[in-house]
């Protein structure tokens, strides 16, 4: 409940910048894109990251023979992927790496997959988060800004199995359910310990930041949209 109260407070109160953004630890990120019924939307999930985790040796963009990915402060992952929902299938249309120095932006789909057509994202199981309506609160970190409503698609092995539209408060409630599970993981414990070791965070503020800023759990923990009956 305290996480939902905090996030919704960002909608209506002049909360200090560091509380809503985690100070200088993060920057608002350029989202991926997703095309649904012919219309392009921002995608506040990064399904290609699942593929990269499953292929840790993947060299997405070597620069001058150096195994380095060109990243920007507004795009830490170093690319923008465009997805599409066709029927129930989630398809990857393209992966574009940004211009870096004298190197122009370029498509990486053929480099990664050896294909000139869309790729079925069968590697991905998780939640696609698509903001809809107006942005009602800006947060200078990750995908922490808040929108009027959200369209969510739950995906299993590249197939959409459930879709729902949620108002901001319902989406926050859903993320709370995901976050409760995330808090039981070693990844969460490691992230929390690392923040507390810096000495500038109370445990409550560190949890708030991780709830808002860590988008991986909000993508990877694919709970059904309707909570089970108690």
C-alpha cells in the first residue's frame, strides 16, 4: 500500500525531484516501440533484453573492432527495438542501434537473427506495458513517469495470452503484486544492499526507488491480471 500511495502522490503533489527520480542515479529512458492494429505506441518493456540474457555472448554493435556498445544517458541498453502484435503473436520487426561518433544508426536484425523479415519473439515470456492517454506525472528515471491508463499484454513464449486496460491506480496495484514477489529474490536483496551500502538511503526510500525504477520485474514477473480469489 505504501508504494501505491507514494507513486500516486507524484501525480498530485510537488514531491521533491530526488524522491521521484532517485537523484542522479537514473535518467528517463527512450522506450522501445510496438505496433498494434497499425498504430505505433511507446513500449515500457524491453523484450529483447530477455533474448540478450539468454545469449550472453551476443555482440550487438562492435565499434572499430572493440566489443563496446554505444549507449546514451537516455538509452542505456544501446538500441531501440520495434515490435508488433499480429494475431496473438509477438513479432520483432527491427533493432536499431543509435548513431555513435562517425557511425550512423543501423538495423541489427539481420546481424542478430540472420533474417530479413520479422522474427517471432518466442524467447519472451512476460508483460508488455503500453502507456495510453496523457502523461500525468514526469519522473526523471527509467520508465517512472505515470500515464492516465495502460494497456497490458501478458505473453507466454511469444504469444499474447491475456490483455487488459488499467487506470493508473489499478496498474500500480498490479505492480505491487509483482514487487512483492520480486522482493523475495536474490536480485532484489543484492540491489537493496548495494543502495544501503552507499549510505545516502533509508531502507524505505531505497525500496521506493527500486519499486519505481526497476522495470525488469515489471516485465519479467508475468502474473495474471486478475488476482486470485482469496
